[in-house]
C-alpha cells in the first residue's frame, strides 16, 4: 500500500512547480505529474477525497478555485 501522505505531498509539490514553471512545456509536465498523483490518491484504499452526498469533498486543494477546478 502506498503512503497517502507521500502522495499528497508530491501532488502539492508538482502543483507548485507547475504554477512556477517558466515555460508551457514544463508547466504541462508538472500538471501531468500532479494529475497522476491525484489519480493515485483517488484509488487509495483510505479515500481522502471521496465525494459526499452533496458533491463536496472533505479536502479540496483549490478551495478558492485558484487553479480552475477541483481535485
């Protein structure tokens, strides 16, 4: 089983790297890596971002829609 904290940390690091990337190719690469970590988090046996009945999640890395969407 993967360490959920590790996955969460790596996803956040890649999101920060994407935000601070100096060119579009690097930005896309970091976004893809972050998306990969997000997918692994969703598949983790201890769901951290499971959808509630109202469609929200216990944790949203974009609470103010800064990145244009939710995890």
